């Protein structure tokens, strides 16, 4: 190879699959499910080379249910895009992004009345901490993250929550720092920004209100529909057009002699005119 003057390939990775395994595979992996035979064989052979004792954890998925649905991966992907993320006990997170920082608000949702309020709040906060650590990795949120936990009076619970959050973040490969809760129940987390945060807009501007949240009152709509109906009848002469086309199409001589394209065009005109009138009348009828 040293004597060769031509460009030669020295090294190449097998595929994206093996690259991911090379970076992420560790002793914590209990199972690897694959629903493609070719990739299954590739992964099995690769793991047998780099970690023979873990070859048995590679399993071929044969169930009829889509693999992402079976392991609830689809739900997790959807939750990583949305603003609201549900967690246990009816609680949920609200995640907001700004230029300077990320804000995560913990909401209790439906509370279990059988427990003391303080203990219940602590349980919800612990569940939230688990989901927050996961969401930080899923969305790859970097920079400053402010978490607004539900207020707790017990210092023991506050310290326990801080300790739990610290332990949950230990598995995060990105550089990070977790600060204790403030007296207002806020926790600051700084996390290394590896790549742009996953932020996909799942909302669209309402075509009715154009994002204002307000629509015209029924009185205004009522008048608008009446004006539209009058416009179709008086100016567009749709009723006259309907009568004219109906007469033409009922004439067997015209239908027999006229080209098929002409007859179809006349039928299309009739259908369009009827549709406009019927839609306007129906809208007016709904308003009473």
C-alpha cells in the first residue's frame, strides 16, 4: 500500500447502525430488537466481534404490531415534539423555549387524595424529574434549563429531589451541572449544547380566526351569508343559470347531438351552481 500511488480506502464503517452501537452500546443494554433480517444479521455479527457475551441480547422481532408501536417509541417521539408532556399520576410537563433559556413547568394534574399533600407533591416531583432527565436527552436541550417544580415545605423532600435529579443526570453524556432548589421551588440545570435542540412546531394557525383566537359574531356572519346569497341570485343569476342548464340537459335532442365534452361541461356548471347555493343556504339555516 505504501508503494501505491492511487487513492485507496483505508477504513470505512459498516453502516449507521453499527456506528450507533459503537457509540452507545454498554453493559446496561438488556435487549436489542430488530425487525429487519439483514440488519439483524449485521448487528449480531458486529456485536459478536466487539462484545461476544452480549450477542444473545440481539433478537429478531416477528410480531405483527409495528415495532415502534409495540415498544411505545411512536408515543415517545410524538411527546418529544409537543409542548405538553404527560407523566404519571395525571401530572404533566409544559416545556417552553426562548432565545436565552428553556423553561419546564411541572403541573400536578389529578392528585391522589389518599396520600398526604406534601408526600403526594414529592411523588409527583420525583416522577417529573425522571421525565425531565429523559426529555433533556431526547430533545438535546442545551444551555440554561429552569425547572419549576411544585412547591414543597419539607427540606428533607427538597434535598431528596435534588439528589434524585443529580443521580438521574449522571447517565447523560453531555456535560451538565445541577443546582439545588431555590426557596421558590426552581432548579437550574446547565447542559452542554451538542447540537441544535429538537424543536418541531406541531401547531398551525387557525384558518378561521387567523391566530387571533376570535371569530366574527353570528349576527355579522348572518348578514354576510345573506349578502352572499343575494349576490349569487341577483348578480350572478345562479338560479337563472340553473334553470337554463336544466332545460338544456332535459332536451334529449341536445344531449344526443352535442359532443360529450359539451354535455359534461354543462353538467359541471349545474353542479357548481347548485353547490354554491346549497352551501350558502345551509350555513344560513344553521344560524337559525
